[in-house]
C-alpha cells in the first residue's frame, strides 16, 4: 500500500452549503443524495452537483464505515508517540501505512515526531506491534505508549 499525498486544494468556492453537505456526510456517509439535499435545504440536483465537485476537487477523499474497534475484535488500543530520523519520513510513512494495526498516524511538531493510533486484538498483540514491528524500523529512535482505556468519536 503506497501512501499518496492528498489532492485537496484550498478552494475559495467552498461556502456554507458545502460545509453543511460535508457535515451531513460526516454524520452519515451512507446518506442518499436526496437525504443530503433535504438536510442541507437544497435541491437534489444541486446536492448531487456539489458532492460530485467536492469529490473531484479532492475535498471528499472517500466514503467509509465507522467501525467499533471492540466489537470488531480490536480490544486493545494505544497512542504511540515516536521520535524518528526525520530524513527517513517518506520511507517510514510507507512502512507505517503497511501495518494493519496502525489505524492513523501523523507527522507532528513538538516533543515527538510521529503519533500513531494502534488498535490490536489484545495486549499481547499490541506488545508485538510496538516492540517488534515499530521498534524494528531503523529510523525509529524511541517510542512511548499510552494505553487507551475508553475512547469516543465526536460523530
């Protein structure tokens, strides 16, 4: 799985209706165009054209399902911060993208360089991911792991 940079362009054409459409799709990615139109108080044709434009412009990068990690068998979660050799970022991000248990990662500024959300089957699997997979990457200098006891999505 090769990471590709986002195609998102800052658009001066984004308006309040576009924002409402994005909110409606964040709340329910399976919403029909008719439902989005009703929620945002625009015609179906207008909603369809706007969603199509938002997809074409790269603002909407895909449609996905929200999955409850516990009910899907990922009962152990942790945020892992890493200090890394920043010159190796491109290779590192490709490697992180290939690890199935890494749900999200970001290059950040501050006391550490990268933060990851890791979701594993159990603590033993989490240990394997952190101590075997992540620390075996040559550009990783050190890691710190914070277990997640309870988490909540805003939507």
